[in-house]
């Protein structure tokens, strides 16, 4: 096995010597190769960038930003304006009382809200109703 490695090393060494001598001859002759006239081209000039000249808005437009400095220590929370009183008198919704109130409370205890989906104008709520056990029969739960 070692004889094969020595043989490969000898062949590689011979190739290095051969190509080294060839390279020295090319460098020592100093021969210059002719250059074709069309091979050297001048670089194309860079296109000029057009800069749009804009005028800055007047300083009065920045008064809102300066007046409501976010990091000001004396800054207070914004107070919403009171809504205008309604011109029409709205009727109050009737409130549940008595047996109707008990039915609504029982329904509220048996209902689970899992989530709300709002996509554009479409709105849905995922609600699970847990029915009350009536005797031996049990109704399956379902999400609506």
C-alpha cells in the first residue's frame, strides 16, 4: 500500500515541476499578448438622480405634537368630551323579574362563551350550552 502512495507522490511532484518550469518561461519571456480594441470599454455614466424638492409644512402644524409631549411629567390623561344629550326619548328595556329572571339565571349558568369571531360585517359567538340532566337521559353538548 505504501508503494502506491509513493507512486502517486512522484507523479504529483513531476507535474508540479513541469508546470512550474512552463510558468517561469512565460514570465521570463516578457511577451505581451495583443489586446483587442473592442474589449476595453469605458464605463457608462451613472444616471443623475432627480430629487424632488418639497417644502416643509409651517411650524403651526407641529403645535399639536409639541403641546402634547408624551414624556412630559405634567401630562394628564385626556378626558373625553361629554356626549350631547339625545333629542329622542328612548324607552327603557323591560327588565326581567320573577320567574323569567330565574329562567335567565339558570340559562346563564348553563352557558359557556368560548370566543367571538368578527370578520368584516360578519359577527359570530361560539357558545356551548350545557343541558340540565333530566332523569337518566343526558343530552349531548354541542357548540353553536
